[in-house]
C-alpha cells in the first residue's frame, strides 16, 4: 500500500513538474517562434510561423537596427560585468564582517540592505535623473553602473553573509595560530572555501543588472550608455504603422542566449552555492 501511494505521489509530482515547466517555457517558445515570422505573418494567431524567415535577425545584426542593437549589447555586457564585479567585491568584505565580527549596528546593515532591495526603483528615478544631469553622470557608463549597485549589492550581501556563516570559524583560527594574519587567513582560507557562494552571487547579480529596464531607459538618452532592455523600446518598423514585434523578439532571443548558457554551464555551482548557504550550521 505504501509503495502504491509512493508511486502515485511520484506521478503527481512529475505531472506538477511538467505543468510548471510548460507554463514557464511557453512564453519563451512563443517569442522564439515570433522571431522567425515575417511581417505579413505576425498577424496570425498560429504558434508556428507559416514561413520560417531570418529577416528579423538580419534587421538587428546587419540591417537598419544594427547600430542601435549592437551598441546596446556592448553597453549591457560592459556595464553589467563592471557592476557585478564591484558588487561582489564590496559584498564579500561586507558579508565577511557581518558573519565574523561582532559590532554594533550589524543587524541595521542587513535590515537596510533588505529595505534597499525592496524599495521601489521608480520612486527615485526622477531625483536621480536631475542629480545625474547636474553632476555630469547622465548618459554615461558610471551613471548606470552606480544605480545598478543599489540593485545588486543588497542581494549579494544577504547571500554571502548566509554563506560565510557556514564556513567553520575554527579553520580561520587554525590559520592564525600557524602565523597567518587576518588578511592572509581571509585570502588563503576563507575566500577559496567561499568560491561557490561568491560565484552564485556573481551570477545572480549579473542577471539582475542584465534585466534592468527602469534605470536604463531613464538615465540614458543616446547609444553611448543605453543597455539592451532600454534599446528595445526604440526599435521601429518599416513604417509608422508597423510594430517591430519580430525584431524585438529576435533581439530578446539573442540577449537571452548568454543567460541560458551561463545557467547551463554553471548550474551545479549555482545550486551548490545556494544550498550551502541555505541552512545555519
């Protein structure tokens, strides 16, 4: 009876998993299908394109939207990598201090980080826009990177502080007994052990920065610093009466490919980092 019940539960879990996967992947499959449809084929409601064409990809890679898309792609890659690197470095030191040191205000820092993470971005865009215009950071890479840190730093601090708590304190003490300084123990003992957590934090931070739209559209005005999510809003059709849905879908597919590759290549490290920092030892 228990075996029959276990088999039924497994079947239900498998069915639930299939439903969730289909529900999650159907919009992605629809966008991929849309990217291969011609302009005349965009109006039909069929899932698959009538004629498979590459016109939308040619438009954004070698056509009219080449300059707009490729410059935005370069901006997104550069800005997100820099923002991720800065966020991981700063959050590593901050999380280590929170996990290892006993000082007043430690909980305040974590609470503040959480408050910043859930603070509505749209509410600070206007004052930030005015400030950036006055000090010369508007439409520049630093002008986008700095706000991105407000998105990536809080989640990085929370993730790494939970992970550092899992590393045995005795390992660092043993290194100091052997003659290592605090910095040497941190660099040679703690950092190598924290590599899965740091790597996971970097991937999550990169995804957050890569998908941002509000800062990208509000703090840029030219192709000098405009990222891909913001650039998609400036795509135009062949005429004012034509929606560039196919070109936008093709661009969305291209910018999604790096994210998918990163997840597939490093999924074990991501899961390892998340699960190792999930419970308190």
